[in-house]
C-alpha cells in the first residue's frame, strides 16, 4: 500500500473560528434572548460551527437543523442566506463523520443557494468542500476540477484565506498522486499566505501537509520538524481533529525510525482521541497504523487483529456509502443538470445580448450612413446653389453691362444726331435759299 494513502487530513470550509468554549457559552446566552428572526438563525449557525470545531457533532447537527428550520420561516433573501449556511455546516458535520453522500447532498444544496445569492466567496467555499468529498471518495479529477474552480474565484475576489485553502487542497491531490515537487510548491504557497494573514489553523494544516511530503520522501528529520510545528498550534487552538491527525503522522514517522515507544505513544493517543470525537476515518487509520507498528516489531498476531479492526471500520464506512450511492449519483446528476440549464440560459442571454448589440451597431451604422449621405447631399445642394447664385450674379452683371453699353450707345447716337441736326440748322441759317437768290436776280435783270 502506498504510504501517501496513510495521510488523509484535509482542511475544509475556510471560515473564521472563535475561542471555542467561551464562545459557545456566549452564544447560548445570546440565544435565550433572541427573537425568531435572522439574528437567531446566525447564532444557531455559529453554535453549530463551534460544536463542529470541538468535534461535538450531535450538538452541532442539532443547532444546524434548528437554524435551517427557522430560516425556512423568514423572508426570501434571509431564508436563503440562513439555509445556505446551515446546509454548509451540516455538510461539514457529515464530512467529519465520514458520511460522504449526506455531506455531498448538503454541500450541493448550499452551493445552489449561494450561487443564487451571488456571494462569490461562499460559492468558492462550496466548490472547495465538494472537491473534498470527491477526493475522499477517490474521484481525483472531479476533486481537482472543483478546487481549481474555487481557486479561480478566490483569485478574482482576492480572497487570501480561500486561495490558501485551495493551494492546500490541490497540494494534497498532487501528494496522493506522487507529484511531490508540485505538492510542496502548492503547500508552500498556502503556508506563505496563511502566515501573512495570521491563520493559525491554516498554518498548522500546511505544516502537516509539508511533513507528509517529507515523510514520503524519507526525509524524516524535516517530517518530524513540521509535524511538531503543526501539533503545537493545534494543541493551542484545541483542534481535536487536527491533533488526531498529527498523532497519526508522528506515530507513522517514529515507526519508520524504529522508535517503538514513541510510535506506540502517539498512535494510542490518536486512537483514543478519534473514538472520543467519533471520527470513523481516523479510527480506521489508527488501527491501520497500529497494525503496521505491530508488524514492524514482529507482533504479527496483534498486527492481524488490529488490521481486522481497520477493515471492519473501513467496511462500515464503505457500506454506508454503498447504501447511499444512489443519492450521491442523483446529486451529481442534478448538479450537472443545473449547471447545464444555467449554461443554456446564460448562452441564451449572451446570444440575446449579442443580437441586441449587433442590432444597435447596425442601426448606428445605418443612421451614420444616412447622415453622411444627407451631409453629402447638403454639400452638393449648397455648392449648386452657390454656383447658381454666382452664375446668376455674373449674368446680372453682364446684363447690366449690356444695358449700360446700350444706354451709352443710344446716348452717343442721340448726341451724334443732335450734332447733325444742329449743324444742319446752322447750315440752313447761313446759306441763302435758292428762291431768294433767284428773286433778287430777277429784280436786277428787270424781271418782276
């Protein structure tokens, strides 16, 4: 069996945690005075979250269901907000209990509501959690697909905590595939972001994963160093699931180093704590690791018995998954169908928007062409009128010149005629008439 399959911790659903016990007490006091409104739904969901963190899953489920029921009575938007959070938290409870079909069902319900509400950060969280379920069931391609969707959303909205979680989870997939360099790169990216934002639980998760990478590379010195760093933070924050996982990892590393006493100490603690919190997966892994330790020291009978217990817990989980396999398949179908319908609707909207845009552009082009043609026509008419007016002015000037010349000519002719008439009158006045001369001659000649 590959060693990387021994390490199964996954840090899911990144939300802020509070001081657990004091926070629970404070929330319970607030709850007593709450009205039946959205504020009470929030407090119920906060309590559910706190009980998940201290691994008190029965109490967590009780408050989660109560929050969901109360949210059903509220106005539309508050109802969906409360329901989305409740479904997500209930999914986390089933995840930690190893009931993956129920976890997936609730995560899908949460995702649907969050997409309707348009909260991108919460949508990314849902994709992250769905990816975690697929990873647990061995559907690595589906897991990576959902992790990368979440990563893309977190990058778009600059959600650093979300980015760190996705780098973390993608790194785990690469780890399980034996791509240690890719895994280390992803986990170091997650660690850097978590240190920047002061996310203690996330830092512990990154140290844990880096320790696992070094374990698989047989670099046990670095593995121990990072495991102890993770354990210290988890003990400070009372993260029981995380502490269990660190105990398992320390037990494994000490087994490989033939430190039998140390290995037994950590594996016994892991088994005890995993039973205390009711984590079926951790119980199974504890018996598996103990069986490996027994085999390493030559106690084959104990190794056989512990391995049988490991198989029993594994079969218990597997049988529950088999029983609910139909639910899981239906949920995947509904999810894919929903996405397909949403895509068709989006395509329709895109096509309509594209058509309207083209229509608008065509109208704009046609109006522009008409205006351009009208402008050309106006320029042509203006030029024609201008030429016509110019020609008319020239003709008028020419006409006036002709009239002027005509007038001058007539005036000249009149002047000439007048001169002739005047000369004739003078001539007539100066020359004696022929009759007068004849009369005078007759008188002189004695003719009367």
